[in-house]
C-alpha cells in the first residue's frame, strides 16, 4: 500500500512539473523509480514513456484550446528531432557516455540560466522602461535627422526582415496571456538554428532517455524568440508525438508493467491537469524560475552519472 502511494506521488510530481515547463515527466519518473524503488531501468523507461504520452495528451488539449501551441513550428521541429532520435538510439554502443553526460549537463545548466536571465531582463525592461521625457531635449534636437533618415531606415528594415525572416513568417502567431489579460503577438525567427538544436535534442533523447524538451524549450525561447508559455506548450505537444511511437515499441518489447504503470499514470493525469492550469495562469518569470531549478537538478544528476557517483 505504501509503495502504491509512492508511485502515485511520483506521478503527480512528474505530471505537474512536466506540464508546466514542457519537458515531459520522464526526467523525474525514471530516477525516482530506479533509485528510490529499485525498479529495473527498462521497466522504468516503459512506464515513463506511457506517462509522458499521457501528460502530453492531457495538457496539449488545454493548451490547444488556449491557442498556446504553435502547431506548424512544432511539426517542423519534430522532423530533425526524430532524425536525431534515430541516430542517437543507434549510436549508444559507439560513444563515450561519460563525455555525453558532461556535455549534456553543461548545456542543461547553461540553458536553465539563460532562460531565467532572458525572462528576468524582459521583466525589468517592462518595469523600468526608457524614460522618454528625460531624453525629450535630445529627441527634439535629433528630430530633423530622424525624419530625414526615416525612409532609409524603412528601406534597411525591410531588407533586414527579408534577409532574416524569409520563409519564417508562417510560424509567427499570437496568443492570449491570461496573466497579463492581453493578446500577445510574437515573431518566430532563426528556425534553422532551432532545427539544429532540435536535432541534437533528439540525439540526446535517444542516447540518454531524456525528453527532448530539455533542449527544445530553451531553443524556442532563447534562439527563436518564442514566448515561454508557447514554447512549453509546443514542447508538450511535440513530446506526445514522439512518445506515441516509442510507447508502441516498448509495449511490444514487453517493457510495460501495468501494475507499475497504472498508479504512476493516475498521479500523472492529476498532476498534469493541475500543471496545465497553472502554466496558463503563471507569469513567465515564475515558469523560468521553475525551469532554472529543474534544469540545475538535471544537470547535477547528469554530472553525478558522468563520474559514476549516481547510476540507474
């Protein structure tokens, strides 16, 4: 009975955190099952895959209703992610896991810090905008210069947009921020670089059994300029697509233990439902703090695994 309670609690925490920050609950479920309850890794991964799939399905429906999921962007990034996942799965036997763990741990820590700093700076800019009145005299002095160069500026701006955003406008969208009570428009850029990061996210996911959202959320937010709420919602949506295929493979390989999976799944559904509600209501800065803490925890875990201090 006590073990059943542990499984449900693990599921609740995994569903809650996974749905809020868009990384899937596997990063919590697998260590918890293997390290605390001594579950064999293959069965822990099987349980994790099923729970990640359900987390995505239960949260994505709400995110889709709120127009937080950027479907064209998610489907586009899923292509390099899948290719990377296939390569990563076949590369396990040929690469030094210690080096991979160290690289992944370093990147995860940096990504968490960058996401937090980016959203913190954005918040500060909103709180302390440039005081145009203090610069009024300078603006008056430079007004004529501004007017005379406005046409040149517009021409240059159009050229910049043409160079940097060509073919990317289809991903730009808008969403309603319930916290700010305002409709937010956003532009998506640098999808090529986002695709590269997604490719490596797939590789690390295949190699280490870690959801690709750990890399894709920072990539969408930092590199591509996607708002954090949209990045987490889109990541949840993408993770579900990958998990459906993986869960079928694990099922036919016999790695789905129903007695283990069902209690965790019950907890995940409850946690994910609460998490999807909170994700819509929370401020971006609070989501970034949660990301920072979880990513640092993941980074520490990866470092410990790299040096043989922790294993599962």
